[in-house]
């Protein structure tokens, strides 16, 4: 099992894995991202990073993450946006290995935490995260503004 950071020429693969994850989450119709957009934001603007987990020379899973900041801790953290392992490779430790790798990156970068969201219905993932010692943030509610609402707010 090896890891490698994505390069710009991996953009098609990244988009493919994002769509595979979206399909698993029954949200494929919400994916509007394309290769050009991913290249711009991940590689040109360097707003996110992608790491692959490999079996032999094949990418079997990925994690897309970026830094956030905790004012309470006074330091950056890592926010895991996407974690996905191809279905035929699940149950072999790749998801856990990706999370361990991200934890190691967080520590190497002196980050204060590693965090992510999980869909409420995704019991297999929830059980997996709990088994690793992750703690759900039950006192917090996520809010989101997008699209026309985002534009209206900017104009207020």
C-alpha cells in the first residue's frame, strides 16, 4: 500500500472518483465540477490537495482535503472534503490508511485537528469513523449558502 499526491495530469481521475463518490451518496446530479475547474482550484490556485492510496500501481481510493483554521486552537487544521475507496477494494484497510495518512500530515504540519462531515444515513461510514475514535459534533449544525442566495447575500 502506497500513497501519492495528485498531479495536474491526474485531474480526470480525480473527477472520476468524485463522481463515483457522488453516485454512492445518491448525489451525482449535484456534481457540476469539470476538469478545468478542478485544475484551476486544486493545482493553479492550490486551494485543496488530493492524495491517492495505491494497490500496486493502481489508484484505489483518494482523499481531497484543505486547511481550515481554528481560532480556539490558534492554528490550522485539516478538513477532509472527500474520502472514497473503490467498492471492489473496500474492506482491505484503504480507508483507514487514508485517514492515518491524513492524521500524519496534520501532525507533520503542526495542525490542531482533522475533521470532516458524514451523511446521517451513511451508517457503514459512521460506524467506521466511530471505531477509529472519531467524535460526532452533535452540538453543531452545518449551514450553507450557495447559488442565487449567495449572490443576494453579497448584494445586501
